[in-house]
C-alpha cells in the first residue's frame, strides 16, 4: 500500500526543490475578477494573478462558492487493532494483502506495514464531532470478518473527509476563467496527482499535454444541498438496504 503522508511529503520536497514557493496554512477567503486577471484574498494578504487553479475536494469551503452545491464531504474512518500474535496474523491474513469489498458499504482492510496489526476502514455517516457509533460499527465489521478478534483492543482510530459528486467522476473544468481540479470520490491518492498534472498543463496552455477525457463539464448541483450534508445518514441507510437486498439475492 501507499503511505499518503509520506507521498505528500515527497511531493512537497520535489516542489520546493524545483524552486516553487509554497504558502502553507494560508486560507483563501475569496477569488474575484480583477480586470483581465484575478484577485485572491488570503489570510496572509492579497495576490493578483493572471490565472487561478483551484484544487480542492473533501474540505472545500466558501472560497470555492461554485462547488458548495456540487461537492459533498463524506467521512472515511479507520480503526487499528493492537498488536496481534504472529500466528494470528498468519492465519487471518496469510498473504498480507490489501482487501476491498465491492458492497455499497464495503470495508477495506490490510495488515500494518510491520505485519503486526490489522487496519480496517469504511464510510462514516457522522458530520460533526467524533461520536462513538461509527467506531463501534467498524469494530462490529471487524469481528464479523474475524470472529476471533472479538476481545482484541483497538490502538488507533481516525477519520477524514473525502468528497463525492453526483456522477462520481473526477474532473478538470473551467468556470468563469478559473480552472478546477476536483471530485476524486474517495480515490484522491490515485487521481489527484494525475488530474493535477493535467490541470497544470491546461493552466499553462500546453494543449497536447493537458488533453484528457476527464476535462469536461462542471459537476451538477445536488438538489436541496447548500454545503451541509444533512442527508448523509439517510444515504448511508439506503446503501445498507441495497447491500442487504444484494446479499439476499446472491444467497437464493
């Protein structure tokens, strides 16, 4: 598997080594037209630019107002067991592979890099705070998969946002002169670097290098959505029902 934090650190190192200037912890407050270019207001000051590229996904805020009705943040949560005995790991995960289920609410799980723990993740319908229910639900899923882990403790649990759009497709598009790269739908570690590269070529006018089938229309707005995903618990419940029906049909 790929370690996202290490991957990010290496991308940052390469960018800095190439002479780029990176302003971390700088919040973009607004993007406005300014003559033939744009004025970008940030928490550290104002920048005038000829072109603007917006790369955002699960943490999109009001600065990208056009996307507020088009990107829905969804939490993804992971739990990690305490260290397991070597014979237990050899029995439960003999090939030390990453496994992903194909259900609507399927789990994904893998051994830790040192082969001593099991990591298991899944979708989380919570929207604020850090409630216990999603963690308990993942633990229940872990025990359903591996009953002998019923009394094993968890050592870690964390969550973060991914983002979904209506057609579940990542894309590059242009709106009012601003280029956007977004909509990675839970696969941003794979898609974002590639889409970002194509978007950068588009920004610089490199026609052939920017060409991709994923450069097309903006995502459609989500009905009754204004940035607060109030409907996520109902969506998750709907997926759960779909999974039960699919399991029933497969078992007939």
